[in-house]
């Protein structure tokens, strides 16, 4: 890893041919009451609940629910499943908002990816729509903002002629109706598609996009969450200059993986930070030799799961200066962070618990992990791989000791689990595509 550049090296890139489509819509009083009522319910002490609004919980990707107090190391082994629900093709990403699970499925045979809304209390499917494929498939993320669900989607020309391009769509949480969609079709091959999956923060949806064709162009998009209007873009260059990591947002910057001339040389491939304030210039970039990594923001430190670079690292989030690095079989999954411990999933299925301040390893165990782990109230939840392993297993955050596992065999799809309001939600198990686990009532 090396620090390549600091400063305003590349201005914002403007995509001249992108398209934003907003369906004609007239708000009704019933819809207003539904949205307003949900907001009041969340705000009221009598209805207070914790949400898991997007993949990795929030825009910083810490995957730690500090508000969970019901399920703990002492009782997690007593969990039972009250319901399980199917989603066509299995779930690639899911989130929880105001008592509803929003799950994106890959579709039967991997065709026609879909989005389903599921009652988190009883597993009833409320609505299902077809989204199509945004171009990155199993690397999807999903996010909500209290009124809309943001997910990858595909766009086919209205006349039925031409190529299907990948995009990002916003859907009404109440009924799945399309609110807006972003795409930038080139009508060429390869067609345009999403490069880096979306993240939501403070009314804005961020994602990486690639305009297709020979050479192409790739850029970071910041879109208004309510309308889909493009607020700004930052160009990284031609093909293969935008990394595949989901961006992370905080400290007045958006952090993402990038390459090419962004870092000041053709050999650059690493992490970039762009200012959220205009003119949205590059603030710093740090070279890792790969753009396939996972990013997590903890305060003023950016933690990097280094992918093929073979290292876990902590960077000063303000200027990109390395704080520490630890060698290991790193992967593309964002690390999880709680109580000054970094939990990093390796490419070999090991989970490494590292001291956040020094990178010194506290413990490391083979957990057959195939995603970022989720953390809550002393328990680490791990979505596993391999037919000889369970779909999800629970371990002690303190020392990695096994506490409990879900019956059955692991799937090939691995969205990180959700833990909120005394319930564990998992995906792609024998109980269903989405399953709830709760403690028995006395």
C-alpha cells in the first residue's frame, strides 16, 4: 500500500447522456397518511423500534446494532423460528424498515431479479415486483429511507428494440411502485451497468456507474433520494477505473475504490475520497494495487479489507495516511466494527478480530464466512458457505466461541444477517428465503 496523491486532482465528471425517468404520480391522502403514520409510529415512545435500513446497517458499514439488548450470548441458543418466507431465486440483499423486510431476490435460474416486501412480524409477503439485473448481480446492496426502497434494476428500451442496461431504481415502500430510475444507456456492447453497489446517506444515494462501449467511462453518482435527480458526478476515467466496493459516507466525504489516472498514475488501484461539498474534488487517494476491496468508516478512521492485496488496513479518513496494516488473506467484504474491535472476513473463510487502534490480532478462527459478519449485544452472526456448514451461526464477539447454529446447510447466496428488536433475520436457509428467529415466549 502506498499513498499516491493528496489534493484536488480531478474535477467532477458530468455524464452528458444519462437519463432519469420519473413515472407520473399523484400523491393521495391515503398514501400521505400511511407514510405520516409510519413516521409517527417510529417517533412515538410506545412504538419505538430499531431499523436496519440498508446492507451493512448504515452508510459507514459498521454492521453493529448497539441498541439490541434482547438476544445475548446467554440466550441465543434458545432461538426458534416463528416463520420463513420464499423469495424467487433466493435473496441477494435485504433491509428492515418500520416493521417491513425488503428483500431483493435473484429470480428463478438467476433470471428476472425481484424485490419483495415482507411483514417482519409474521412473514406475510406484502408485494413483489420484478427489478431486473443492474449488472453486478450477487454483489448487490439495498437501502431504504422511510418512504422508498433503493435497489439495482435493469432498463429495457420502451420500443423493445436495443440492449438492456443496468441502473438504480427507487420504489415506493408501501406498494412497490416505481418512483424513479437512473440509467445511462449507450445502445452498444457491452451495455452500461452499475459498477459499485449503492449506499444511502442523508437524502442521497451514491453508486458507481459504467457507461458502456469500447473504452467506456466510469463515474461516481450522487442522486437525490426523493427525485432521482443527479446532484453531481465524479469521473474516474475509462473502463476498469471504478472499483466494485460499495461506497461509504461520512466526515464530509464519500470513500470508494478506484484506479487508473485518478490516483495520478496508470498503475494506481486503491481507495479514493471525494468531498461532499462542491466542487466535489478528489481529496486523497491511497494505492493498494487492487480495486476489489471492502470499506468501513469508524469515526475518523477508514478500515480496508484489502481483497487481493493480502492485508487489512486502517487509514486516516481525513488524508488517507496509513495508521496500521496487518497481513492476511483479505477479502472484498467490508469489515464490521464494535467496541474498538475490527471483525474482518478473509478470503479463506476465517474471521479475524483485530484491535481497531493497532491492528494486533485478538483472535482468528475458521468460521466458513462468506460475507461481512453482523454484530449485536456480544454476539457475532456469520453467514456461512459450504454444504457441510449451517446457513448461519452465532459466536461470541469476545473470543469466537460457538454459541448456536441454524439447522440445515449453507446456501450459495450470503447477505449479512439482520438483528433488531429481539429478532434475528437470516436468508436462504431450510426455513425459507427469509427467516425470523426469536426467543420463546414465557
